[in-house]
């Protein structure tokens, strides 16, 4: 998601530079920034999910140990 927004934004920035269109350049920059933030969000969610799975694994180990 974020990577595509970044790419589209960079294309708009470049098009704005070629056409000497400040509005398009600004729009592209904003879209690229949005994409970077979405990428960071996706990355953070993936890390959180990995930590959640790790915690679940430790919980299962604890439950097994308690049953013994």
C-alpha cells in the first residue's frame, strides 16, 4: 500500500518538475510522504503481529509446563 503511494507521488513530483507545475509537484510530494507513513504503519503492524505470535507461543509453553 505505502510503496505504491510513494511511487505514484514520485511520478507526480517528476511530472510537475518537467511541466514546471508547482501544484502537481506539491501534490506528488504530499502523496509520497503519505506513502512513507503508510509503509511505516504497515511495518509497525507486522512487528506487533510477530510479537503477538511470540507471546502466544510462550503462553502455550507455560500452559504445557503447568500441566506437567
